[in-house]
C-alpha cells in the first residue's frame, strides 16, 4: 500500500509510537530546535535519530511513550488541546 508519509514517520507511527505520540515528539523537537534561518530539529533529522534509537534500544520505548503521553495529557489538562496544537511562544 503506497503512503505519502516519510520513512521516519512511517516507522515511528507504524512500529514504535502512535500517530499522536509522533505529533507530540515532532512538536517538542521543533520547539527545542526551531526553524529560523536554518531548518528546525525535525527537518535536520532528529526524528530519524529517534526512529533509529528506538529501533536499536527497545528499552527506551516505554519511557518515551510514557513521557510523550504525559506531555500531551498536561497540555490537554491545562490548555484544552494537544501539545502539538499549542502555539510555540
């Protein structure tokens, strides 16, 4: 089945994380390393790094999933929407 998702997002979403967790991870990465004159963190490969890390080191899957879910839950509880939907300051 053809997909329009880049390989990193396909790997993360289909094998490692839920779609919501990938959105939260991407939003967090791009807030830590935002695009300016240079590309943002996700665009320069931080997502690739996470996909590789979580594939090689499965002991990090549960803490990563738990942390992303907690970040999103806090955003939902305090702002009424997902972390990815929040506007960066």
